[in-house]
DNA sequence: TGAGTGACAGAAATCGAAAATCGTCATATC
DNA sequence: GATATGACGATTTTCGATTTCTGTCACTCA
C-alpha cells in the first residue's frame, strides 16, 4: 500500500490554489459576511467552478473554519507573545487582559462580519473554538507558572487556575457579551480592575 | 387641579384585572414564548377585547417587562436572602455563586421560553435588566461589607469590588453563555472553584 | 492520471402576497 | 364618568412558490 506520489510542482500548485481560495473567502466574508458568501461566489472570483472548490475543502463549513482559524490565530499569537514577553508576570497578566479585551471590542467595531462569525463559532461549538480556548489558557498558565517560579504568585494548581482566570474574563472576551456592553465606556477600566482583583487572588498568602 | 378620585372598589377591580392579565401572560409565555404570544391571545383567554388590555399596559413590551420582572424578582429575592442569611460572609458568597449558577441553568433546562426572554432582555437592554444587575450587586456588596466588618475580607472599595465580582461570574449567570456551556457537567464545580478564587482575592493581606 | 466541470437532487434561502399583530381612537354601554 | 370594544391603519409575520445553494458524481481533457 504505497502512498500516492504527489508531484512537487503539482503540490505547490494545489497549495497556491487552496491559498487563493482562502484569501478570496476571507475577503468576501469581510464584506458580505460568511453566511451571505456562497461557494459559487468564491469560485466565480477565481474563475473556476464551484465543484473545484470542493477538491480543496470538504464543505463550506470547512472554509468557515479555516477563516475563523485565521482570525483567532492572530489573537492567539498576540496572547502568546505577551505571555512570553518581557515584564513581570503580574504586568504580563494585566497586559494580556487588556489586549484580549481590546482586540475583541476592536473586532466588533471594525470588522462586524468577522465578529459575528466568531460569535457563531462559539455558539455552535466549531472545532476551532476548543483549540482557541486551549491556546488562551496556555498563555495564562505560562504566566502563572512564571509567577510561581519567581515567587510572586501562589503555588496553586496552574491548570485549574488558568481555567478560572479565563472564565473570570469571559465578560470581556465573549463576542456576544462584549457586543451587549459595547456602549459602556468603562469596559477597559473594568478589565483592568479585574486584573488587579485576579492578581490579589494570585499573590502568595501567609496562610497558604 | 384636583386629582381624579378613584373609587376604592373600582381600583381593586382594576388591580384584579391587571393581575389577571399578568397571570395569563405569564402562563402563555411559558408555553408559547413571549414572541409567539399575541396580545389578542391574552385577551381571548380573559374573554375581553385586545383594546382592553391596553387600558392596563401601554404596550406589549410593557407586558414583557412585567413578566421578566417577575422571573428576575425570584432570583433577586433568593440572592438577597442568602446575602442576609446565616453563615459567614465567605460561606454566603459561595452559596450565592452556587444559587445564581444553579438557577440560571435550571431556568434554561426547565423553562426554555422564559430563559430565552431573559436572554433577549439582556441583549436588548430592557429596563428591568439594569435593576436586576443593581440588585445582584447589592447582594454581593452586602456580603462584602459584612466580611469587612468582621475582618475576614480586605477593606477595599465595596462598590467597585461588587461590580468586579459580579463580572467575574458572568460566565455562570449570563443566559447566552450558560446556554452555550450547558453540556459541560463541570460548570457547578467551576463556579465553586471561582468562589474559592474570589475569596482568595477578598481576604485581607499583610501588604494591604 | 490528475485537474477540472456540467448536471443534478435535496436542502435551504428568498420573495411577494396574504394574514396577523400592534396600538389608537371614536363610539357604545352601564 | 368609568368601563369596554369595533374598526382601522401601519407594521410585522407567515406562507407557499420560486430561486439559490450545497455537495456529489459521471465525465472530459490535456
């Protein structure tokens, strides 16, 4: 049972076509929204038939997933760079909250169609969301463990605490909640106050 | 400019009719949902014309608001009774989180139509929601101040902290979020862990 | 043989007309 | 005068017909 041998030039042609599909989809999703963009629209822009798109993606849902993955990847990279960046763990945690809150509200205000798609992804449990939650909690856990290593955070279970911390900031990062509070001018300040509060919980205590 | 003199018997007849409208609306909302229940449906059950309903409520939205107020009043009374009840402030806060989480998920599983209405009320900023948020934060603040008075909670700003604590539990009490996580068996445990975490933040610290 | 497509069935979305709903007001009744 | 309603216009929702979309497959072509 040998695997089929893919010609290198063909593979790179297929990759280019796949990338073109993703790029086109992303552009159309930004303007029309993912629901209003048909696979035929994507194909038309690329001067190919819709059936050809299905040679690269098993379904339209897979295209949606790919675009949503792109959006969230930006956020995950930002979170990870903050988590591993300079500064004390305390400062990093605060910066992380601020960045997550800011990116979420910015997506809502500046890319409503993408914001709506991420919201739907969460609501409908698209696979990319579970990965996203993992990535954010990994970033939080990394900061927690750094804080524990340097003695500024209590030595409590880092896995569970990352999950709790993530849960505590749902109000600032969950698309539908953020949309509902979008008119409040003080969300950024509240996120910062939440960071201070969480840092109170994290610091070592004589009774620990 | 004398105020109109309302006959006592007439006032009590009007109150009874108003109450009958509310009771009927509540019953129909539970089975049909608030959107599918027409004012004419309510009137028909009471053998009156729809125009008569408008003598008691200025709009259908006002009826929706009245029913939503009833639901949330139950939750607010529960919160308040826990806040003022027996037990240490620490135990009370934990009991409050548990009760709020449990009531929210129960409403979803057992009264889906009512749950949906509360969710819409939050999303659309019905006036009753602001009052509800105030009531919950008042209950939290009461516990915080009791804890501060007895020395088990740090002396930090009780108003702001009540708001932060409330925000930290949005994941357990916000209808749309709760609905999205309804399949997770460990939400109750996570709410309890959140209580422990919040209590860590609240306890006095030598550096305070 | 790999790349690409036209044709197609079943499902979902859209459309425009009809029906229902909301809220108001003139009127009726006790 | 207080209580109640029929009639009505504007708006919203529903419904069945039509169109569009998703995904598949047999087929073509270089």
